[in-house]
């Protein structure tokens, strides 16, 4: 028999140790110690700061484990409070990736963390098979099976967990952040659903609108591919009121903090490169005005993943914040706030902890104070995304969200369509051309390329729902999901245009995409989607059409061909059964 000898971390480390650097740099440095109470500490020569921590450790040795009593509401906190000293000394630290309170008692709940197992410095070394002596006891075999050879690693002088300084310098994030960063998903979303919604009105609104205290600079982060759906209208209304109110107080020579709004339209790289900056600038100003953001102190068009426009933004933010201002990044879930702040950090080139960014709505759970981007006492905060229930994403499962997520530059899909015909966008939206003064009009779909489309006669649309929703037309995935999404309701739009070259109007569905209408004349459109999903008409963001038009019927897509082959197999099976019955 042969055994594989490798220096692996023991299953239960003899000492649970955290790097000292972590204690000293964590926002709530002393608190983590309470989670380590059962562990004997080694007697290293440490600084006076560390001695202080050790004395705290002794003090809390008799306290109950705080995490065992954590409520879900408490877990969803955030390190917005700069006065660390006012927090209970036994609270666990915040995850620097998502702002959730860390806890070590329930692996299924957000915020769970465990001490990372430490790799041996020579873990890259080749694995040498060694013969096992014939007298080896059964205990050794069990160790080999479970992949842990504790005795061997210790016997060969392997380091104890916590000793690798290179590993230790990485800040510790919660298991959820680890999973989002490395696998792009949350392991246990059911536990997450139990968390209360982040209370923007209570946690952030009073701070950004307060007439006293440091100046507030609010970054409205809006997704260019879902401008209307992701625009933070509620915050916009709140700030407009407080700007008016505080400006009045200012005129009366009272001290008043007038919040400054900087509109940041991000994910610019996802719009076609043919769209000009000037045109987009103009369009954004007009649209923001209509949506209620009338008092903008700045407007920036950026791509956080490509670092476009981030330097100008950082400069303006630093100028407005001065030495003491508070800067808040706010916006809808998934708008790109955390990615934007990470890009700002890259731009200034100082060391900062990476925020967790992921295409999962609700990635950031608490307020995170980001160090290292602004100078002096100015503070920068990432905040949890605001839930917009009128965005279609909020109704979809993770698998369905993947189908509508836009991750590459948008490509147009154009139809030439007559009155009495309809276009389906997956099983989520349908547009009927009910009347038209022209013989035919052009409709261009701007949405995820994974979404299957169908164009056909309006009179067949009910049959489409029965036969194809959840199958060829996804999302929803599976017929059973149709009823779960709610009732389909109709909104009417009358659209006029004066050019056969450029689209004049967009019909935009929040969280999904938009259909651009191009015609010379007038048309009446009936748009169907699930009750509560916001559908608006606006002036066209992108005027151009595709060079080659789509045909009637289904668009060619993997989803459609897969559903087709399942359908034909089912049909074959049925006819096979019928024949055998007849015989
Ligand atoms: N292509 C592109 N993708 C972006 C950009 N900014 C963000 N994203 C992507 O958008 C998704 C959401 O980004 P996050 O930064 O996590 O969004 P968020 O607003 O912090 O989301 P919550 O924390 O859920 O509120 C991620 O998949 C990002 O990679 C961008 O400029 N370009
Ligand atoms: Mg975030």
C-alpha cells in the first residue's frame, strides 16, 4: 500500500489565530477577539497596541459569544458609524466586502466567516508517494482518506495555521463574499431572503439630507443599460426637497448643509460604440431632469470596468468633499456602485480593500466605509442597492436573471413590422402594433442577446403564451413560473416620428431593456408585461437600426432549439404510444 504525503492543514487547527494586522486594521479592531476566546494565544513579543488587545481578550473571556445572539436585523448593519468607540465592544467586525456584520455561529447566514486554513509555504511542491509500512495502524488510513495528515505535517516542522504572512495580509471577508467573488453566486440564497430589506430611509436618508454636520456629496449611480429602471427616483425626490429647504436656510444666514448630487451613468462600455459622448450627455441631462434630478452638481459618463471617465469623477468628488465631506454612492441594486468605487480606488492608486462586486442584485448588504480613496477626514461610503420592485429582475430567479443580464456591448435586433403583428421578448414582454398610419414600421430590440424573441400575428399571441412561455420563450424558465410572475397587463403608447432613418421613441421596461420605434407617421402600440413592472416611453437613446433585419417567427437561439428538440421528442413519444395502442 502506498500513501500520499503532503503538508495539508489540519482539519481542526490546534490554535485559531488571526493575523495581528487584521486586528489592527479592522474597523472594529478589538471586537474580533471575542470570537476567539476559546483559543490559547501564543506568547509572541508584541507591540503595546497588541498588548492592549490581549488585555481586552482576557476581559471578554467571560462574555457569552455575541454571534450566538445575533438577530437577522443586526447582521444587516453597516459600518456607517465612524465613531467606532460608541459601538458595543463585543460586536464582531464588518465584512469589508459587503458591510455585513460578521458572525461565526451560523454558516447558513450571511456574514459567516471562518479562519482561512493556512497553506504550507511549499504547497506548490511536487507530491511524492511514500510507501506505508505494513504495520501501519488503521488510524493512519483514516487520516489519509480524509486528506489530513496532521502528525506528518507537524513532524516535518510544517507551519501552524496563521503563520503564513503573505496569506495573512489579505483582509478577511465573509464566506458569502468569498463565494460571490470566486463562483459568482450566493451559496444559500434562502437564508439570505430572511434578511430584512435594507432600510434606506432610516439608515442613510437622514444622514445625506441633514442640514448640519459634514457636507454630503451623493453619487447617483445609474446603469446606462437600464437608465429609467435604475434611476434612484426616491433619493432624487428626497434630495430635491432638502436642497430647497437648506438653500432657504442658507439665504437666511443659518448654517445649512446643501447636498450636492453627482449623476454617474456607468456601464458605458455596454452601449454601442457608435453612440457619441455629446449626444449621450445631452440625452442624460434631459432624462434626469424629467425624472426629477434637476439640481445636478455634476454629470459623469463612465465605465467602471474599463476605467473610462473615472479620473474626472474622482477629481470632482475630491474637490466637492474637501477635507471633511461625506461621499455616498447610492443607486438601485446591481447598478454598479461597488464596481465604481473599486475603480475610483484603482485610479488614485492607494491601497484599499476591494468591495465585492457581482451580477447578483443585493450583493452589498450593509454600509461600507471605504478607506484610501479620499484624503483628510473626508469619507466615502458604499451602500446597499435600493430595491426597485418595478424592475423585472426582482421577480426572477437567479437562473432567469442570468438570461436578461447584459454583460457585452448591446447589439440591435430590428424588425420591419406591420399593424396587427406582435413581438415577444422572452416570456416577459410583448409589444403589439395595433394601428399604424404607415404600411410598416421599424422596431429595434435592445436587450440581452440571450433573450429569445418572436415576431408573429397578434391574433396568435394567446396561443404563444399557452404553447411557448417558459419553453421557447424564456424567462420564465418552466411553465409553472408564469403564474408566479403575476398578471399580464397592457399599457398603451401613441408614438409619432418623422424619419425612416432614426428611431424617435423608446419603450423601456425596467430591468429588461427597450424597443426603439422608427417611423414616419403615427402608431398605436399596446405593451404587455407583468403587473407592477414599470414601462415608459422616452426619446430614443440610440437612433440607429440593425443592418440586417430579423425574420418572422423565433430568433435562432440555444434556448429555442433546445425547447424545440424537447417538444419534437415528446411528440414522437406520443405518436409512438398511439400506434402501439392502435395495434
Ligand atoms: N460592463 C460593465 N459591467 C459593470 C460595470 N460596472 C458594474 N458592472 C457589473 O455590474 C454588476 C453589478 O455590479 P456591482 O458593483 O456589484 O453593483 P452594485 O450596485 O454594487 O450592486 P448591489 O451591491 O447589489 O447594490 C457586476 O457584474 C459588475 O461587473 C461597468 O462599468 N461595465
Ligand atoms: Mg454593491
